[in-house]
């Protein structure tokens, strides 16, 4: 889709990380529905965990209602536990969580995180780690709905302060407060200079 910005990063498929629960704040489901609607309206495809429960289902349903394409990626075990969505454009059933994350990553041009639990944080951090290592160079955008991620962001800042995380790597994570800002932020994202070389360079021997 044309964005009006000549140097905008091309994005056709957006991967969403979010919870299999709806939580106690209505803002979480509202944000998920808004994101699904935006993805559909812009003619993009949504990639997500494939379940028909929680915040993830809200996004998928909104994208489908808007005429968008939605791809689910789920493990055989979670197919029953999270009740795999039967109405998606495409569904990929894999064996392990490792396969699930790898396929979601390969299918997607950008990643957006909304509130969720362990799985959401795991997926979010793994995609950032892959950016840091140069395994891929894809934008990761966190939508800090109602300050949900404030503590997580404070921990990242503490890691920089204590020299456990480089400032340039910390800057790889885009943070916005409104769903409408997520895709523009992803399109503006560029990897830090030189980051894509690090993973491929040989490790010096002592």
C-alpha cells in the first residue's frame, strides 16, 4: 500500500503478539479490534497465534470483518487449548513453539505487541533478539496500552544503565501509546548501523 512517504519501509504482513486472555481492562480488547481493523483497511495481512480466545481473537475477528486476510500459526497442543480459529484465511499447525515462532517470523514483515502474558513477552523479546543478532532486520513495535508495559520498559532502561544492554539495541524497540501510531512507526524503523553484521562475524578466540 502507498503510504505517502517515499522512504517508508514496505510492509505487507503484520504479525501480532498479544494475550490469549482478554484481561480486566476493556482498553486491551479495544486496541486489538482497532489494530485488526486498521490492518484490513490498509490492505495488509494479519499473522497471529491462531487462537479464537482472548485479545488475539478480537484482532483476528476485526480484521476478518473488515475484509482482511488473516493467517494463524498454532501448535497441535494449543489447537485444542486455545481453540484454533476455524474461520481464518489460512491456518498453519506446527509441532513445537519454536516452529511456531519461526514460521510467524518468516511470514511477517513487522511485529506489533499488545498486552499479554508470558507468551507475548517471550515472542516480543525473541524478535528483538533476532534484530540484535542480525538474524533478521524487521521492526518491532510495542503499543503501551494504558501503561501496561511501563514496568517492562523501565527494566530495559535499567539494563542500559547497568551496561547489560547497549543503548543502540534498546532503541530497536519502537514504543507508541496509540494503535494508530503502530504501522507508521514500523514503516519508519531502520536497524542501527552495523547491527546486521554482528551475528555473522566470527567470535574472537581468547
